[in-house]
C-alpha cells in the first residue's frame, strides 16, 4: 500500500494549518504523496497562517479568487484538479484535507473509479463526507499525538490521561459494531484475526481509529474493553505476533 502514489489536495479555508507536518506524516502511512496542492484565495488575511508552512512541506499553493461574497471558489478549483488528476492516471489515490461536506460527491466519484480516498478533517466534519471516504482521520487525534509525544519525553504518566482526552466516546453502537464484525469474519470456532477485524470495521465506519478513543493501536483498545477473548500466537519471526479475538 505504501508504494501507492497519492495526490494530497488541501482546502485551506476549512482546516487549520497548525498540524501540517502531522497530517503529511499520517498520509505517508498510506502511500507516497507525490502531488501536494493547497487551495485558497491567498489575498485574504484569514489564510495567511498557511504561507509560513508551505515551503518547508513542499506544498504548491493554488490561487483561486473569490468572485462572489459568501461563496468558496476554492472548492471548485480543487474538484476540477482532482478530476484532471483522475483522468491523467498519475496517481493511485487521493487525500482530501477538508471539513467541508461539499466534497462528498467528489469522494464518491473517485471511489467509483477504484481510487483510494482518504479524508482528513476536524471532528465537526459532516457524516456524509466521512462515509464517502475509504478512511477518515480526525485532525484532533494528530494534535493529540503531537502533544502526547512532547509530554512523554518529560513525563511517562501520560497514559493515564489518554482515555479522558479522547476525541470520541465508546458507546453501545460501537460495541455492537465490533461484536457483529467479529461474528461476520470469524472462523467456525468464532476466532477473528485482529488485523482483518480492523480493516473490516473501517469499511463500515471510515472514521474508526483506536486513537479516537485514546489508544495508539487496535490491540490495546480491544483489550481495554474487557468484552472479548484474546489469543496471542508467537510466530518466532522478528517478534511478529498473530492476535485473534472472539466474542465472549
């Protein structure tokens, strides 16, 4: 997956600029961001904060004048560029960085063309855009990861605060989703491979991420719930472990 070429298209009007490095580091987990463009009317003062981070992160600014008051013309420019890139066949997937639901149809169209679509936006992002993506990542967990890294260097007690500072809460709907997903992918004995479970849940809930709930990985998150049987098998190769879960 990491060999996939990704186009990163950023809507400067609808995401904060403070965590650009964290966003790009996160995107690199899914592929190689070969094209990085950001859209705004750069004559407007409210996007001035972006200008300082564009050069150091090799992001190309695209100027789009606001022809009409109250209308975001950057949306149209981003969508047109995305379709041009789709037909050029230069990339294997897209990362749309925005909290705007106007990109819902774009995400849907790109997925129809067998493109990987990753969304990054704030927790306030409307549900239609989130569900239109293959994977959606909240900016808040990237902020939290940065703060946690700084804190851990000075204080090892940060783990105790993870759950309280989480972006999302564990509710009965999530528990039901996990249980149903285990049932659907498990073998005859009821055991499901943890890696497959995580991918399967994301297909149903694109914004699912253990970090939303204060856990760095899926295994400690599932373990913390106390609702599932867990079996860990050592492979004897490079400390690789195979983890399986089962409904109690």
